[in-house]
């Protein structure tokens, strides 16, 4: 089912407000979108039930927590069997520094986004990763400046 056809302008405004600050009270969100507290609560519940809202989180400042180095790890592999993919998936899901893992098209097989304290932290992450799963080629790029980072989807 294409759920996007069922989302109206008020739902979009609610979702925009929640993406901006999920800690807002129902009263505040309702005022901003022109609904009562209860109507707003019902719509948010329906969006959660439909899976449009997957969860609510608090965004943290990585640098203030001593995790100031963002690294993108490019992985190429010659193994493409289901058992290798399961091992790779399990390994990357269990390493807390790994924030995202993406299977890619083109020359690159996987792209990993990780957050570490420094180069020594990256080296520990690298050593942990290669001890858990065989990889053909691994290279890394380190973020020097974050120009834009958002979790908000364009609605």
C-alpha cells in the first residue's frame, strides 16, 4: 500500500513539527497545526500504527561526547553469498561505533558511516570489523567539515 496518498496536509505539518522537536507537547503541536490536543494525539497514534513514525529519539552532539571523528568506510568484497552477507550484517550491527551500513550500486559494495573519537578509535573499529568478517578491500574517508546533517525528511 502506498501510504503517502493517505497523508494529508495536517499530517505533514504534524510530522514536520515532530521532526523539528519530538519533545513538544501535544498542546503545542496541536496549536501549530490547528488541531485539538486529542485530535493531534489520534493522528500521531495512527501514523505510528501505520509505521510512518518509526520511533522518537534524542539527537546528541557527538563532539561534546568525545566522538568528534566521522568516517565513511568503503567496502568491496569478492564474497556475495548469503552466509557472508549474514555474517557482515551481524558484525556491523553489533559494533556500536557504526551508525549506518548501506549496500551500494556501482563499483562500491558497501558504505559504512561510523562515529569515533579519533584515528586510534578508527583503527580499533577497523581491527574489530576485519576480525569479524573477511573483506577484500577497505578504505576510509574522514569528514573534515560537516556542512549539512539532518534527520528530517523533506515533506
